């Protein structure tokens, strides 16, 4: 395709992405290199309906000139990236020299917010991605095998976990897993442990989030696999049957290779989404036990903190993390490109 | 068609059947529970005393003289004018699906037909764009949108959703178009068509299956979105999900939680009709466009 | 019945927006747009402010749980989208820090002579906001349960612990203490309460240097842990909504709860009649032999944006003054909050907040960097309460997290 034709076709999507994503990314990267100016603090007296108290406030006049001269703030380079809330360079250097062996090092490393969040995020991603794809695959096989008339309702039902808005889905599930809720009660009955609470222990909270993650994302894999199964080349299958290939080898050599590109695509999307896990943590009030990079961004942007540079740095680190995780797939796409 | 042609041995099909049934139960259970509970009062449905209250509804009985009540629905639809949010959601969803697919098909087609390296880099850029956490993007929009008076209007939210949705749409449709043989449009070009004519007369007629599947995901994104719509729409223009969230709020007022629950049930009903109606297309859509990684 | 009145009020607001003015506020031009939280009392204020719309003057409002995420960007433009933000003790700080609200002294002199002086919030001698309601956390207890064990309502946290012990030992309730200990804002707030009860200071005087890691800090943590032992094991996920639900289910007999949230526990739909009838409020408790109660006083008030025309500022001032005037107090709105408005008659349920004021509890600190400290606390306390960290390390880590944030914001070097 000629460059000009390409441009004509590509212009609308390029404009939309440029304006609403590329420009913001540039501004986010810039933001992560700057921090607010030093604040001049003055002691004042504040009066409220209750009492007058000694307090402090920012001397706006004193910083006004500074702000006008450097509207972006003060340039801090990579300081934000390396501070304790992010990569914690100094703290890690100290850990190397001080910690008593690898066990102690890991324990103290996981005490740093970024690495604690990374531990949960990576675990979540590594478990949820394959299991939700696998579950979706088996559900697709199952739905594919039932009579045509039942398939419509079966498809709808299988899509439910994805289409019920997570906001409410999680609210209801959150009640269900409460120790007085239906699932919580069932767990207590099964384990015969009256003090069992899924929300009170970190391990059980992680498991709960992971199970929810699998449950709510399996439908995505299901839809894609179900459709993929419809296109398995019939003639190849038949000739394999005539050749006397066993069921297993038919699946192994015909069905699976056919579904491989779908699987790669899904894994790509799911790794990316799971690395940015956020909604379940907020909906399940699980911040005490599990945190993620996106959760930090959310917290940094809240009204009373507004740590914009910190949120920007975490966002950039998220993008870099996704790129590192996806690099094997990307290299493969690069090699294949243009061959198709 | 499909693997259905192979008959499974009875034991295996029994195991598969049982597992499928289990999944269907697990998938429906929370929703069925919600449907049942939406006719109860909050104290029963979210009972902290005994979970069986959600089934039997003693507080509902005490308050309304019956174990079922429609107050949740009445409150949401009549008092809180949930229909307005429904209307807004309808506008946003339809617009997002139509615009994303228009932009996506054009762009995806171009990417699939280009043999230059920059097409790869564009796809890679799209991937980087998708990796950006949406909360950061949305927070970044606030200041300029307020300055230029764009904040709060439906078109703003629509364009933001379209843009956020483009990377996924592009990847999916590019892969899909790659499966449509090049010979088709190339022979049209030989016959003297312009690229747009070739696209219109040759590609458009055969692209629907892939487009419909991609459309399903765009639809779900727009329909379920919370981050963008909650932060960028004013109260009057609220769509359904932020409206439901506003029923919950920071300080939950008695009864409002059940407005949220009944709204959720209400918004799932049209989806059922939609899936039943489109199920064949959804399937045949993915059929034709096996996505390549 | 609350939601009905809200719906009615917002309907009234919509009507007056359509031009049916029913209050003569004396201003007929200007643009008013209010951003704030969505609870009933604020809905009332916004609806009454909207009654001032007359002539070319328009009054709109955007009341949402997201208000703190949008109010600052919405006031930074010029002209600002929002001409007023309804804020609380903690959230005004963000607006002061970024210099987006204007001093109201001139407007008060011209149009607000009748606003009682105690409603004016002053920072460095300048009026920055007008308060209209007060709130605080205080004791809520079950009369019947305390009578059953023969104990008076606790005046100190130590007494509360003793009562909880008896209730548990008698087998009346397994987890008799309730508390909004959800990791994040709620948990941070509980620390602030308790630490102030022990007489602790958050910062070295006049600076942004943290000063938590001291005996009061350790005592606070130990008291919180002792309390949490009598709470539902899920306490780290319980916000005030969930704590109220526990109360209504009859699982809890003693809790420290927001005054604004107790009214609905004593009357209204969704309550078990026995529990509601036995719900009573008490004064906030002291701790560790301290004299000031372990709680903080909060106000909610309105501000006027800086980056708007004087005409709009005047309209906003007048509309909101009308929104919090004594005329808004009707039998229906009276119970929505502890109003700081002349003519307000506290109901028995409001006694807790009135007691908090009478006992001289301290207001929540209005420091430019308090929000950063509160976030660091809300995030950093959970590992200690979950038993993963000791008290000293917890406080040191909280200080380190705060320092990082304060350095970024330019408060510390």
C-alpha cells in the first residue's frame, strides 16, 4: 500500500490516539521528571467554629515568582523514579550491605511498597492469565459439544461474569465471601473452622482475588476460543480421521495449532490487563493485603494527596513493565511481520 | 461444522457435560442470587446476621408484609430517574461502537495491507498506548477539559472511550484483515478501482463477521466503563454505571444500595436479548477472523 | 425516608434551575456552579442555594463522591468551571495549597454581615470558608447489652476494653467492638483520633518534619491493636458503611462512629426495632489518662473560587449564604446533620457531637501536609494490625513513606 493511501486510511485512528493517548503520555513522562517547587511555610493562626489553633500554611506570595518562572515545577530528573515509593535505589543499596542473608533480604525488600505491589501483581498475573485462558478453553469445548438449541443461553450465561459491571459484581461477591455470607459460611462448614475469614488473612485475600480474576476474565477467552473452534479446518480433521489418527493426535496436530495464534493474542491482552489489576482490589477493600501499581496511582491521585509526579512515574513504570513482559511476543511479531 | 463432528466417548462426554454444568452454575450463581435478592431490603440481601435472610427475607416481610418488594426498582427507575442514565448509556454505547469500528476498520485495513516496517511500529505504539493505566489518562484530561469547556459532555466521553479502545480494536481488526486474501482487493485495483472503492466494494461485504466480534468487545467496554464516565461526565449526562455507583456513594443512605442492585439486574436484561440475537454473528465473526498473534 | 426527601429536593433544584425562582436573594446576574460530596445535608444546601436563581443568574451543582478528584482541576482554569467547592476540614487544604479559593472578607463585609462569626473559617486572619455543619466521631453503645453486664457507658477506651471483655466472656457477642478500620482514609483517621487523645504531635512544631515515632505513637498502636482484638476479624475491610451494617445486625455493642451516621441507626427503615431502640450515643472517650477526648472535630463549609469574575463570586457568595441560612432548617432537614446554623435544635442523636465540642476535642489539623501524613498512616498501619510488623518499624516506615511524599511536594528537603 502506498504511503499516501495508508495515511488516508490511518488518519482517523491516528488522530484519536495521538490526541487522547500519545499527548497525555508525553505530558505524563514530563510530569514524572518534575516536582512541585519548594513550599515556603509560614506559621499562622486558623480559626474554626470550634477553636483557634496555631497552624501552618503555604506562603503563596513567596512561591508565586518561582512558579511563574518555572511553570513545570522543579526539575528532579529520575529522583522520583528512584525514591522510596518507587524503585527505592538507596534503600536497596542499604539492604545489600545490611541484610543477613537472602531470606532477610527478600523479607525487607518486600517491605518496600513498590516491590510488595510487584510481588502481588506478578503472582496475580502469572496465575490468572493461564488459568483463565485454560478455563475459557474448556468451557468453549463444552459449549461446542451441546445441542445447538441450548447454545444461545449457554453463551449468555458464560458471558455473565464479564458483563455484570465489576462494581456491583464485586459488591455482591464481597458480601458472599464475608464470614456470614453464603460462600464464607460454606467455607467455614467445609473447613470446620469457625474463625475462618477470607478477608482477614493476606494469603486468603490473594486467593480470593485470584479466583475472582479467573472467574471474571474466563469469558473473554471463552468467546474467542468458541469462535476459533468453529473454524477448525474440517477437511483436515476428516482426512486425519481417515488416516486413523487418534482423538488425541487430532487435537494435538490439528485443533491446537489452529488455536495457537488466538492463544498468543489472548495471552498478550491478558498479561497486559492483569499487570494493571486494580478494580478487584478497590471493590474487595483488599488494600490492606494486596496492592498493585495501578492501586498506587489511584491513591496518589486522590484529593488529599495529589502526588502527581509520583503517579506519573508509576504510570511510566507500568508501561515499561508491560513492555518487558510482552517483549518475547513482540520480537516474534517483529520477525513474522510482512511475511504473512 | 467444527469439532462437533467428532463424537466423544460416553464417559468423556459425561465428564465434559458435568464440568460444563458446574461452570454454568458458577457463572450464573452470583447473578441469579442478585436477581432474587433485588426484591429484598438491604438488611436481608446483605445480611450480616445470617445468610439465609437473603433467601427468606424476614426484614422485608416485617417492613412490607411480603417476602418480596419492588421498592428497589421503583426507587431506581421512578424516583432517581434511572431511565435518563439508560438513555445516556445508549447514546454513548452506540456512538462508541460505531466510531471505534469505523476508525478501526480503516486503520486496521491499512495496517494489514502495508508491507512497510512503520506498520509494525505503529502496532507497537498502539500496544504501548494500551499499557497506559486509564486512571492516569483520565486525571490528565481533567485540567484541559475544564479549561476548554469540554468537561461533562457526552461527546467528550465518547471520543475518549473511542481513543482508549482503538489499540485493541486495531490489533484485532488488523489480524482479521490479514486473513482476507490480498488477491481480492488487488484484483479490484487492477480493474481500476481507487483504494477506497476497492475497500468499499470488495472488503466491506466480507468484513462483517470480524467487525461484529470486535464490536462486541467495544460494546462491553463502553457499556461497563466506570473510570472515564465517572470522572468526565456531569450529573445530568451520567451513564448507567456511574449512576449505579452514585447510589452507593461514600455514605450509603438506607435503600439506595438496593437501587443499585435492582439497576444492575435491569441493565443485564437488554444484554440477554442482545446476545441471543447476535450469538450466531458473534460466533461466525470470530470464525472468519482467527486472530493472529 | 431520606432518599425521598433528596429526590424531592433535587427535583426542587431542577425546577429552580429552570427559572422558577422562589427566593429573593437580591442578585440577578452571575454564574454559580457548586461541586461537593453527595450526602443528604449537602444536597439540602445545594438545593437551597439553587433557589436564588433569578434573572440571568444561574445556579448549578455537581454533587458526587468523586468531588475531591475533580474540584481542584475544575477550579484551576480561568475562569474556573466551579465557582464554589463544598469542602471539609481536610479537603480545604488542597484548595489552599494550590491557591484556588479567594478570601471572603470583602464579600462578608458587603453581603454577609448577618453570618454569625463562629461560622467563619479564617486562615491567617482571612476568611476562607463558611462552615455550616459539624461532625465528629464519638461513642455509640447498646443500652440493653451494657445493662445486662451492669456496666456504665465507658468514658475511656480502657473502660471500653474492659466492657468488651465481659461481653465476650459472657458469650453475649463474639466481637462486641466496631470500628471503621478499613485500610486507607478510615484507618488513618482512627490513628489521628487516638494519637491526639494521647496528646501526640504529628510534626515538629512549625515544620513539616514528622514526629510520630515516640511513646505516644507506640501507645496508640497498642491501643488500636487491643481494640481490634475485639472486632470482627475482617476489620481492615470495614468502612463506616460496613460498621453500621454490623451494628444493625446486632453483632456489635460498642463503637466509635461518626455523628452524622448514627441517626439512621436509631430510626428509619431497615432497622431491627429492638436494636434501634437500644442504640444510644455517648460522649467521645479519652485514652491513657488524657483530658482531651481521642477524637477530632470536623466542619463542612463552602468556599468561593479565585479565578472567577467578581460578579460570579458575588452571586456564588449570596447563593450559598442563602443555602445555609436559618430558613433551610425544616423538620425534615433538621436531623440531617449537626448544623452550625442559628436556630438549629440538636436531637438526642446529635448529643455525641455536641459533647465532643463541649469536652474541648481538638479540630482535625488543617496543615498543608496533613493529607500526606493521613495517607501514609492509612496505608502503613495495616501490616502492624495484621500482625506482620512491630510497632516501632511500622512508625519508622510510615515516617519514611511520608518523608518521600513530602519531599516530592516540596515540603521537605
